[in-house]
C-alpha cells in the first residue's frame, strides 16, 4: 500500500471544485482523493515498472505558483501541447518527466510523458488505482550498487 510523505496540507473539496472550473473538466475520483488527502508529497514505495522502471519523485500539489498541478498543466498541456487537453499531470520523476491521467473517463488511465529529446507520451496500460498498487521499493541489490 502506498503512503505519502512530505505533503502539503490537504486541499478541500471546494479547492478541487475550483481547479475543475479552471481546467474546464472534472478530475477522476482518484485525483480528487489524492489532492484532498496527500496533496503532493513523495510516495512510498516509489518505483513504477520494476527493476528498470522509473521513479515517482513527487506528486504535484494543489497550490498556487511554480510546481503546482495547475501550473504544470498550463506549461505541459496548454503551452507545449505535449498531451491532449483532458490529460492532467499529477506526478513527476527525478528526471523531470511527468505522469498524466486521462480525465476524459473515470477509468483514469495513466500515461508517462518523457521530454528528451522531444515530448513523447507513453500509455502505461493501467488506471490510477493500479498505478499506485504497482509502485515498488528499489530492490536491495540495486540500493547496494548505488552506494
């Protein structure tokens, strides 16, 4: 089971309602729950995709300013046109790549946006709930090699 550490204070339902008004679409219940409980922070465990997967460095918080879920949406989706308008970034890896959720349905499929050398969107083949369930710790033998 994933837990979140170093979180911002939880957003309220009214805060999420305001985000939805500004975005012009509803966010899936899993994103609403994330914002009203953890609101950012680092997930533990934090690796998606096994030994050669990528990390989830932190989740984006609902707050004003740089690094917020709304600001990253404006930059990645509206300005850079790197994903469809109904995709919402919700987390970032340590390389600055983003995880986005498709808000067009409650299925909330997760996609990975790799930015180097250009923006490439990869479907991960899981919904938001399964995404959290599949996070794992870094295997012990990998931790030992990196120290």
